[in-house]
C-alpha cells in the first residue's frame, strides 16, 4: 500500500497516531520493529546527526531530503517529515512538496516562522504574516500529486503573539486547506484544551521530554483532549546520546564495555538482524548458489529474528 494512503487510513481510524522521532535508517528501523504505525522525521535531529548543528535554520532541503529518501526506502511505515519553513517562499514550498512526496514521505509539516527559523522551544522566533503563511499552505496543497499526502501547518505564534492569536492563525490555515494543525509550545494542559476546542481540524502535539516548554502528557489523555498525531521528536536521538556517553564512561572506567551487554548493548546479531542481513544472504544464494558458511548457528539466529519480525520476501533495497 502507498504510504500516503496508509497515513490517511490512520488519520481516519480511531485512536492516536504515535510517531517517534527518527533521524537515520537505524532509528527508522527500530521504530518499525517496535510496532509503531508511523514515524516523525525530526528536522532538528537530522540536522544534529548530519551537520552537527543546533536547530537554528542552517539545514538545507537537499540535506534533509537525502535522509528522508533513505529512511523511506528502509521501512514500510508512513513518514511525516518536518520541512521547517518549506525552504523559502510559496514557490520553494511547491518544489519541496514535490521533492519530499517523490522521496517517499507520506506527509509534511511546515511552520510560519521567518528566516532563519529555529526550534519551537528556543527563544527569539520571528513570524511571517498569516496571509503569507496561507499562501504557502495553498501552494503546498496544490503541489501535492496525491490527495492523500498530508499537509500539516504549524504555528509558532504562541510564544510571539499569545495563545488567542495562535488559535486565530491556526483557523486561517485550516481555511487555506491544511489537513491538520500543530500549535507549537503550548504551556499547559488548559492551553491544550482551549486550542483543541477552538480549532476545527486534527491536531498534532509534540512531546519533548527533558526541557521542552509543553508539559508531558500521556498519549491517551492527549487523544482525549483532541490531539490525533503525537510526535516524540527528540526522544530516540537524545536517548542515544545519553547511552553513548554512558558507554564511553564505562569503557574509560572498566577498561572494556563488556558489562553493558546485554542490558545496554545490542549484539552484532541483533544489529545485523535489524538491518536485514539474512535477506542479503538469501538473495546472494539465489543469484550465485549456496554460499560457504561456517557460521550456521549465527545465521540461524538471524533467520529466527527475521521470522519473528514478520519479514516478507521483498528485495532488501
């Protein structure tokens, strides 16, 4: 099934769409293997991973697009992509929509910040006018090839113009054609409820543990309030950063990292299974005949994990 259609089905089905943030193919595969129905490509996390920069608008479309293309190839769950401001005006937006849709994204969100944009939880944001954002929303809707491709409009007006103005902007973006709305950096559950009651469109909430402005709320409660898409943009990357720091500390202190296994370190077999190594072995055998293999037990473990993951016979590329 096309991922755009799959995402639309999820939007129309009951219950929240939980979308952990991803930034490379391994994080995408981990989310898929864990059984989540969708993933959220975090612009901040990709920027950190690819460029080593904070989320202050230095990333360009080709850098994000290349990661999205690889991730969309690597998994079979819908990807919702953060495309920042659309990388320019409405014309740039239209090109971005065509490029990300062709790369395999199932939907995107973009914000009403000026340039350079920055993380919605950082200080010093500047906004474009609501009229300009509406032009960009209409341009995005016109540019998509599939009507199922999801257009999410984000407003950062809460921090700049206040909650009432953020809601007003959101309503204008719905009228311009946005499929869903993301009001960034709401400050309380009361604000969440007020926004959900006023905005007549599906809503996205982003949970940012450990320093975000928005309070952390259980996804079931968020859905009850009125939020359909719930993203966890930095969860996996910041967990990985902490894990790497801890592992290096253990190595320095103990002289090896052996004590990390198996609770804090996956095995070589586990990583190879996640990446589909057994599929490549089988493909080589089909093309060239039986391979010399003295590691039968190791391959057996790969095969068992593949079956447990419900692997199919599709080519692994």
